C-alpha cells in the first residue's frame, strides 16, 4: 500500500499535525450519511492548508479516526 498524505482541517483532533496533515497510523473513513448537502463534492477545490475547523466527536466528521485533544 502506498504512503499517502491525508489532509485534515479538524484542528482539535489528537492526530492533527502542522499544515493540516493527519498523523494517524491508520485512518477509518465512513460515508457522511448526515450531510445536509449531498449534491456536491468539493474537496479537490479547497485549500486544506488554510482551513481550521473543530469537532466534538467523530460523528461530526466523516473520519471515524477522530479523537479529541485533551
């Protein structure tokens, strides 16, 4: 399996690293069944280095690897 850089804008995640990089060894990503706007996919159009967001739990993300920083 290739080594892939994963961008993440959730700044309060335990695995969040400088430059909005995910530092987790393994990542679990699930579909976002609660998304309000399922009509578009915009990830490729966003500069993830400039965005910082916060989540309270993995349910508020599509990434099930999320763990809040203490």
